[in-house]
C-alpha cells in the first residue's frame, strides 16, 4: 500500500472518530438539559400544589367537590317539603289528648299552594294543618284522593311558595343516587340518601282497592313513619317519587322503602286537580305474571310479558281482538315484564286513549290498537265522588250514566267502592249497589244524596237494589 493511500485512510478514521465524539457530546448535553428542565418543572409544580392545598380556598373546594350534587338537590327540595298534622276527632279547642292526631309529609308542586301527600296520611282527618319549612302554618283544603294509588291532593291559600318540578321516573335507573326528604318524628326537612334498589315493585299494601296500582320505586334511603307523603328526588332536585311505605317487621325503618313513581303521580294529581277524581283507563283484562313454566308452555324465548287469564266482554282488550292465554309483551313499544309494570303504564292514561299493544299468541308476535275504557266499560269521563262525608262513612259514589239510566229505567247513585271497617262496610253492603232513596226521600244524584244525609238525624237508611239480584235491599247506619 502506498504512503499516500495509507495517509488518506488514517485521516478518514481520525475525522470519523472526532465527529462521533462531537455528536455524542451534543446529544448528551441536550438530553441532560431536557431531564434537568423536566425535573425543575416537576419540583416547581409540586411546590405550587403544596401552596394551593394549604390555602383555605382550594381546601374548601376539594372538600365539597364530591357531594356537590347532593347539596344542590337538598337546597332545592327541602323548602318544598311540608309537615302535615291531621286532627281526626273534631275541630274544637279541647286539649290534644282528647283528639286523634296523625302526622306526615307533603310536597309543594306549585307556587300557589297545591300539595301532594299520601291518602293514608289524611284519610281520617277532619282538619289538616300544614307547616312550611319556614314555620308558616296554614289550614289545607282537600281537593281529592285516590286510594287506588294512595295519593291525595291538598291546597293552601298562599302564593310565591317554593315547589318541586316533576322528573321523569321512567328514566331513573337501578343504582342511581336519590334523596328522600320528609318530616319523620317532627324533624323538619330531614334528608336521607340512598340508591334505587329496584323498580315496579308490588308489596301488596292496597289489597282492599279494586283498581289498585302498586309499581313502587324501591330504595335504601332511610324512611320512617312521618316520611309518608314526602319527596323522592334525583340528584338534579327533581321529584321522581312520593315516599309511601317501608318494609318492616318492627314498625321502623329496616332497610327498604317504597315510592310511587312521579309519572304515575303526575297523571293522578292532574286528574284530581281537573276533575276532583281520577279518570282511569282500563284494558279490561285479568292478568298474571309470566313464570318459567308458563314461558316454556307458550314457547317464549325468555320469561317476559304479562299473561291474560280472562277478558272483560266488550272491554278495550276484547274489542282490540285479544283473548285469554295471550301474553302482552309491549305497550306503546315499551316492554312490560310484570303485572305491576303493566298496571302503572295503563294507569297513566284516561278512558278514550288509544294504546298500541304487542302480544304473543300461538308462538308468534302480533300487534293491536286498544281504546281504553272506564269502570262502566265506556270511554266517557265519569265523576267518582269522594267528598269528606262519603269518605267518613266509607264509600265512593257516582251518578248513573245516561246509558245506565236507559237500561235500568231509573235514576240513582252507584256505589263504586267500600272502605274496610267503615260504617258502610259494617252494613254488609257491596259495590255496585244502586241507591235510589235516603231516609225515604228519592235521590237522583250524589249531590242530592249528600244534601239529605247532611240534614238527617243520627240514623241514615239507604234504600236501593242490585242489578243482578231481585228485590230491594235497605241498609242503615248511625252518623255518630
């Protein structure tokens, strides 16, 4: 190899080594600077956070960030929940020891004083006293009741009141946080929290009602006697239920409470406000839950729907083409899986409303449209009377319809339902009795009947008949 070639190779190797060292130094310096800057930034951020955490402002915010939704809901709901005291045995000024007194809660739903509560809170009351959250007191007027859902509507004469808006109970989910607001043990504006444990629960507490609807929201929020009629609200402070019952063996709270869903409450209350009674649409079916055996028997792929065991002749379901042994799967495209769920959905509609049904028959799915009817199997809106004097004696009445008058050839008053252990109950009268005379005087309407009873002495005799039985059946009872 020539000296010239050797020199070129040596110089090339030397320059390559120098260049490699320079590049290495530059990259190490840059990397070191980056690491240094990152560490410096981390230390500075840590120091800033330490200073912020030690300050009162950031400490307060961190403390309240988790329960902010509960605080907001409580602030909205507590002013709108009222204390209710019912005096049962008169309105004089005798000491309270001589009177029957019951208490409960109620929910303001309008600024002009409409209040929702449970029927069982006020059903025996002669006088209903309301105390607001700010301690103002009013005497309430009873607008109407619905024993079939255990709801009642009251009214006080006031304006500019705090109130709750209705939420959508259908959108509430199992596991969702809720607040129960009420006045147990005379403790005003008591708020307890829990989650929704289940929906569409039937706990069989309204068994004496012919058209009962039990489709409760079950929660584990603590509810005690005195909470009845109070509010179940979601984290937005919207009313999604009326607290009604507890599951208990001791008489006190044991972990389960039940509320009437707001979508059903809203319909019932608006009916009471407009008509003084509930206009309930009926399918005209006798129904049962679908169990595993029945699902296999009828070829269902899963346990679902509500089984029809009987059909009312010329009722809504009958005229829509449904038959016994059909299984209702959906109402207005909403899936139904239990008797209580179907009752709640249908209970939101008035007579004359058309509903879309999906049902199962002979291994196939069909659809039909049904026009709901009332308890006398027509689509007209009828007035069920639950005046205080009628409730006190223990029955619900209505005027006969024109169709009924034409059929039986007389005017009168029909008995729709009778309360257990009441004065009327003890006469052995049964529903559908038609009253034509009170104390020998002919009556053609509920107004006339009430007028005669108010003017009567201690003993009242009702005379009338049953369409399905021959003869007349008189019943007597004493007012006091």
